[in-house]
C-alpha cells in the first residue's frame, strides 16, 4: 500500500493555483510541488492544516491510500 496525495484535484475544484496555495499556506512553491507530486517522505501537521484551511477540506480529501499493483 502507499499514500497518494490528491492536492491537485482539490486545487482544481477550488480553482486555485499552486502559487496561490503556497502563498496562503506559507510554504515555497517548490516544497508544495514536491508534496503534490508525492516526492516527500513526510508532511508537518501544521502544513497539512494550512493546506486544508486554504482548500476548505479535510486531510482525507487530499490524502488517500492505494494498493500496490503487482
């Protein structure tokens, strides 16, 4: 199993750009892009909370679990 980040889907629903979200959350666009594309090993709870506040969502709306394909 693996955790899948679905920030881009929620950003599209909210019509928010990566730059807008990064500015609202207070993180760099580079770090947010790495998170969005699943290239990080962890995320701070305060960053996750900031993303959820900015996108008006819950963590389960942007984080999911998928089964590994065999």
